[in-house]
C-alpha cells in the first residue's frame, strides 16, 4: 500500500524545483508490465517535457497541487487546445486520446498531478517538430506554451 499525502506533494515539488530537468515522479505501479500505469508527477515551472504521445487507450491527468496546463497539438504541431487544471479550482481532471500529441506545463512554481494510463507501458514517441529538451529553443517553446495557457485558451 502506498499513501500519498500533502507531505509527499511538498517533497516531490521540492525535488522537481531543485532538479535541472524540473520534474520528478513517484511510480505507484510495480513494473512497466502492470495493466494500469500510475505516477504522481511533480513538474516545476522550468521543466520542459517535449510534446509526445504513447500507445494505449488514452491517458488521464488529475491535479493534486498547484496549477497545470495540458496542451494538445495537431499532428502538424499547431496548438489545438490548452486545458488548465487547478487544485481547488474548477477543473481537476482531463482524459485525452492516446495518440494526441501533448505536453504538460506547470503554471505555478510546481504542479503535482496523477497520471494514469493503461499498461503495459508501450513506449513514448516524441514529436519530430518540437524543440529538444535542454536547448534554448526548448526554453523559448516552454515560455510560448505557458503564455498560450495563461491566456485561457482551454
């Protein structure tokens, strides 16, 4: 049994903020072969996750602490939507299609969310049109996405 409480949120958020990649996670599943993959993820506002998609029946994000935007892209890389989730706010959960190009953007210092996806884990494909993580272009893209999400386009 794994118990996740406010102290866990705080610890994960602190670790994400201190990590150069701006994220950390706590896996609730035992292996990539489990039928359900669940992770508590903390994403700091400097963390850039290049747009990606996976296999399976879809994915669900549930906000636990902070503010997070789920950004969806078209196949060609155009911004399709941004849905803002906020702990204590009007939106708490979003479920989206498995082949949707997407990324998450922290709109608070750190956002903590539960990611649930069907297993077994089938890998991740990164968008060929997106800038790479750890590059100036990736940092500029993250700033662009944050601005898009903050303007309330979702």
